[in-house]
């Protein structure tokens, strides 16, 4: 009897530790995005078609929202801020430059974090930038020059555009069909610098990109600050409380 109790305690201790390890692994995966020792598969197989449609619609809406945020001249997210500066200097459209830049980053993601790659990765690489180009063209064609000059108009446009961007980004991330190359690089860096918390790595990463974008002539504005500091927590809340429950819920 005593022997059996000792065996039971031993088993409980072993499985207790294993459960703690699993919990730690899940928490790390949630915070950092991937672990290199995990199965490194890309997300192209057995894809829910509804999620794929949501991803494509979401990245197009992100481009739509960014086209208006750019017109307000109050800043954009750090990645778009950098890409706008580079595209302006090179004389390319945002979509063309972003496709080139994302393809370069994609090489590193493919080497170090294949399991971050999926249909959502490809959609983000190409559709956000070219959607931005398309809707910017429409804005220039149909909205009179100087319409965004008054600050009141710019603020009134910024608020719904920022809201649309957050909803679209939440749907895109909540679908779990891959990460944009820009975001995946931050996960790779966090995995290589294990002693530094992911949030610190991400803030420093975005800060460096913001400084580079500002040096290239892009606007560092209130929208940039909001997106840099609050976008992550807001998207997490939106994904958990709205997107997962009402948009991509698996419940019939």
C-alpha cells in the first residue's frame, strides 16, 4: 500500500511538472509567437475557406483604412511609416515597394520561422500595399484637393479610419493563417534575445523603424504613437472579445 502511494506521488509529480511545462510553453508561444523546437510547418494545408475569405477582406480593409490615415497626415503604423518613406524616395508606389521589402523579409522568416508563414502572410505581403494604392487613387480622384486641410476634418476622418484598421487587423490576426513578415521578424528577434521580454523587443523594434521612417520624411504623428503603444493590447482585446466570438467563431 505504501509502495503504491509512493508510485502515485511520483507520477503526480512528473505529470504536474509536465503540465507546468506545457503551460509555460503555451504562454511563451502566445507572447513570442513561435518556438524553434516546435514543429516548423507552414500554414497552407486544411485551411478553413471562411477564414481565408476573412483574411483577404481584412487586409484589403487595412489598406483602405491606411489610405485615409495617410491623407490625414497624423501618422500611420511604424511599418507603413517606414515603407511610405522608402517608396517616396525610390519613386515607387507603396504596394510595389512593400511587395519588394516583404519579399526580402520573407527570406529570413522562411529560414528561421516557417510556422509563421501561411495564406495570411502572402495576403499581407501584397494586398495591404496595393489596396492602399488603389484607395489612394480613388481618394485623389474623387475627394477635392484641400479637403483634409482643416484639423477638425482630419480628426473626424482619423477616428473611424483607425477603428476600421483595428477591426481589420484583429480579424486578420484572429484567423491564425500566418503572420506578416514584419511582425514575424520581431518574433525571431525575441527568440534570439531570450533574456529580454518580447514586449521590450517589440517596442524597441517599432521604435527603430519609426525613427527610420521619420528620417525618410514620413510623418511621426499621434496615430503612430497610438499604434505603437496601444495597438497590440487593443487588438488582443478585440480578437478575444469580438473577432473570435462573433466573426470567426467555429460555433454553428
